[in-house]
C-alpha cells in the first residue's frame, strides 16, 4: 500500500503541491488527470524522490519516511521499492534492450548474471520484444523503447510502478501497443499510479481516477463517478475541454 | 643555400631517438591530467563546497596563463617548496634529485588537467538528464549511476575534444626544452646546430610530429566508432 500524506513542494515561490494526500491500495490502478501545470507529474516524481518534497510523509509497503528529515539511505530504500516509466523513455542509451532490463538486477539487486539474464529475457518476451534483445535504443521505435522501459520497471518487482505520461511522446499509431502492455500488467494486479491524457485508457483500466488542479486534489472517485457525474466545476470544465462535443462545424 | 634532401633523412633517424621522451611526457600529462580533470569537473558539476571553488580557480588560472609559464613556475617554485619543507621536517630528499623530465611531467599534468576539466565537464553535460534520473529510479546510488551510466556516455561524447587535447599536449611537450629535456623538437635543434642545416632538421621533426598526430587521430576515430556504436541507427 502507498500512502502520501501532506506532500508539499514549491519551485522558487511557486507552490506546485499543496498538502496532497493520496492512498493507493495494493493492486489498485490509480490514474491522475489534470491540466498541465496542475502538479500531477511533480507528485508522481515525488513518490520516488526524483523531486524532493518540501514536507510530508511517504509510505510504501512497510517503509515510511518523513520527507523533511530524509537521509540518503531513506531515499535509496524508497527508490528500490518503486519504479518509474518515463515520458521520454530514458532508456540507457549505451546499453541494449536486454542490458537495460538487466542493469538494475545486476547492480542494485546483485543477482548472478545468469539469473538476471533469464528474468530479463522473459520480461522482454512478455512485452513482445523477444526478438529485439540486442538492439540499442536508437534502433527501436518509440513504442518499442517504451515497452523496454516497462520491462525495466517490472524487473525490479517494485511495490508500485509510476507511469509519467507513458504515451505522450509517441506517434499516434504506436500508442496502442504501449497501452496494451500496460493494460495487461494492470490485470496481473500490479499496483500502478499513472499520469496520462488517455481518457479511454483511464476509463478502462483505472480503479480510481484522481483529478488535480492548482496543486491540490480536486476530486477523486471511480472512473464512472469522475467521468459521468463529476461534482466539481473545475473537473467539469476540464472534461469538457478534453472531450469536446461535436457541436461545431468545419 | 640549398636544400639537402639526404640530410633530412639523416636528421630523421637521429631524431627518432627522442620519440620516447615526447611520448612519455604526452602520456603522463594526458593520463594524470584526465584524472585531475575528472575530479575537478565533478566537483564543479556537483557544487562540492570548497572543492568546487578551488577547482574553478584552478581552471581559470591555468587556462589563463601559458603552458611555458607553468613549466617555469614549477621549475623555479617547486624546488623552493620542497627544499623548504625538507629543511623544516629534516627529510634527506632534495629537489636537486628530481630529474628534469620530472618538472615537465608535473607542470604539463597541471596544464592538461585544466583543459581536461572542461572536456570532461562538457562530456558530462552532453548526457541527457533523463539518464541520471533513470539510473536513480531503478535504485542506483550516485556513484553507481556515474560509473555505469553517466561516464561511459560522457566519454563517448567527449572523445573528439579529448583527442584534440591529446594532440595539443603532444605538440605542447616541445616546451620541455626550456628545462633542457631533449624531446623531438629539441633533438632537431641539436642535430641542426651541429650541422648548420636547420630547415632540414626541423622538417624532419615536423614529419615525425605529423605522423604521431595522424596516429592519434586514427586511434581516436577507431575508439569513437567502437564506443559510439550505440548512437547509430535511424529511428528516434
């Protein structure tokens, strides 16, 4: 279970997150929506400390830390319980697909090479890249790169995988293959927090949708509640803007 | 005055003997300089207190003064420091026992360090920030991320500049003659003045330098091709 308590964060004077509280149950898929600048990506990055929160508490599984008093060892423990899939994939550019997935198993988990390799190969097969083991990222399409990114995150067997707009940098025709992979691992009961603009995906896969604006959680509920019967005016506005009705003529 | 072509060959063979001196000065200054450069570049990039300010001062002072001046400062300054300390602590070591080439090693390493610092810094900055973030996100410590992810990519990015620096140090090593180390150029001068055929002797030296430089360029291109292999391929 993941618990975020009173998370706050400012860039210079600008408050990006204002005392955010969010709980995610084990096996739950939570989708965070919101206009750009709402703080959703920052919140996600705080969960594995790529951004340092100014204050608040983060708990993942049996590990709990106070952000104001975080030590280097705490940050490392937190990061080893979480994994991130990046908008820009961020695959290690000088390593092949297989090496990308193996890297943390060897260096962080200290698995013997044979075991690390076996596990990595089966994960890459699972995301449909069994034939691309030795390809460098520069030789892979965006969709393939992102699937390697997902395999790399899965390899760590984290308590939660954080997806930061995983399909936003992709060509439209490649979005489907990546969403399909995410959908499949969601069905396996892996805990996920996903920041996305893919409404259809959110509706399908999410157990819960969180709508953020101006650094606060405005509204949360099941996809049905948030999409069909939003309570807050800001949510309604946002949904109207991203799912425009066809009431115009060209 | 006539060109004595056969003397070029004579000089060439005599000068060959000085190649090891030139190469050893180049190799020592490049290797030690790279270490200094790496440490100072990291100190500056990670804003390590005190060390980063010292590093910045070092880089601007050394890059702001000529290599020959460094050599002379070390040549005249170092013995004062060493003998002063030796007298104070009662060591038996005296600066007079430092071989001349030792001053060239020390001073050119300091020179190379400042230039390498900029080369390494540029290389590290060329690596996308996302690479470090990804390394951290999979649970690597900062030293692990540096060693496994950042350095290999930074090296690939820095290689063209690095080979430039090596060539610069190769050519700069001729200044060692100022403290009477006989390198390629100095040897040419000696050969020339004993025969009164300056042009021929320096031409031979130039050819040798050119050959060595081509060698450096070739090996750098070869290494670049090998460690930069991951960058090739069309799809973004």
